[in-house]
C-alpha cells in the first residue's frame, strides 16, 4: 500500500491524509507539551465488525493527560469517540487497526514554555495494526539503569510525548546489552513498568503488579488483565514490588494495548521458570484474545462496534 490511510481526522473534520500539513515551526518545541493515546480496533471473529476496545477509557485518559500537562482539549470524549468511529469507517479497515489520537499546541511555537492557554489541535491518525511481537517466544527483559520518571519530575500518569524519552533511553540500553525490553524501577527503586507496557509477575499462583503509585501509566490493558484474572479465580495483588521478586517469579508478563499480553522469558539474564510462557500468562492471553475478537461478551461496556461497510 501507500503506507497511509485515505483520511485523517483533524480538529473537527476529516482531511485527506496528504493535506494534513503544518508549518515546520509547529513541530519540535510544541511537542514538549503534546499528549497522545494508543487505541486498538480488532476485526471481530465473525469478520463483520471492528471492535474498538475501551475507547471511552482511552479518551478519558487523553483528557487526564492533557490536564496533567496543562493543555486544554477543545473536544469532549464523546466528540472524539464519534470522530474515531467515523475515521475507522471512512478508511474502510477490514483488519485490526490502531488509532492514534494526539493533541498539541496549535500554530507557530518558538519556545518550550508553551502557555496553558495555548489553543490546541487534536488529530486522530490510524493505520493497519500487525503485531511484530512473538507471543510464543516472549521477550528478554532487564532492569534498566534509567529510573522511571517520578511524580517529582514529570507526571508518570500522563501519556505525554516528553515522558517517552525516558522509556526510549531505557529501551536502547536494554538493546545494547542484548535484551529486548527494559523494566524501569521508580525513584524508591521499586519495580515500575516497561517502556511501553505495564508488567506483572506470578508466584505460587498469585498475580502481583506494581500499584498505580509505583510510577506507572494507568494502563488500560493492566486494568483489563486484572479484571480477567480475578474472573479466572487468580488472587491479584497491587502493591510495591521488589526487583528480587522478579528474579523469583514463576511467570512475568507485560501488558499493553500494542503488546497485549507478552510473556517475559528471561529477566536480567535469568530464565523465568523453564523459559516458556507459563499457565497463568497463557490463560490470560487466551481470555484477552477472546474478548478482543468479540467471542466473550461479558464486558459489553468495553466494546464500541463499527459495522464494516
Ligand atoms: N506504560 C507506557 C509507558 C505505555 O506507553 C503504555 C502503552 N500505552 C502502557 C504502559 C500500557 O498502557 P495501555 O494498556 O493503556 O496501552
């Protein structure tokens, strides 16, 4: 394909993708204050609908991120939700798609100290989603020397572009050392999260994940996974987690919109159990997949249906 969809949503209207331009001075400095979301629409198992997963919750987090970053969003969650659905329909996806709403200060910005009153543009981009991650092989993770941004430097609860420089440096360090992904500790040196996903471990059948006060992004997959795990009968603990607990874990997995449920097979070079995805991870991954494809209708409040034209 041409590498881009036909339409992009920009500040209230659908615009042909090539025409959604800005002046070069509208990028760079403005990104200091920009926030975004990552949302997935799944092709239902029946092949007749796209199912947007937890659209309202993602848009609520976009509004929270904007508030934390002192940006004022000119659209409500309901308006952006309707726009996202329309965008999926006009672009005619018949496969999984990724939605990327983001907001940034409008116009020519030549300084980083973007005022809170700055008018904001909101854009929703989209593209076909094909995961490059191998869920069977899992991934090798390692604790990073970079600490996760703390409440006393930048709000970790915001999905702000600026925060991603933190995860990016950690990711590069992990790759340079022969691992796939970093695990970041927080300023108290407790386990926080990965570079683009939250994390949980299993020991003796109990699922443990760092609490929201551990410097994590309030992950929607994290919340979904904890709900599913409780439904499957596994005890779940949200609390501070020590690095040694990772080393003693029977299972470790990442949780994120793009990553879904990704098993961790080595941590700091130590093999997690026998180095293959464990039973809790598999059970969760299966339940998550059925939910995404519309084969489990126990959470209708999480699904926005887009009929295929
Ligand atoms: N942490 C970070 C830093 C992320 O970028 C993401 C992906 N949005 C997550 C956690 C997981 O969040 P979610 O499950 O809502 O995608």
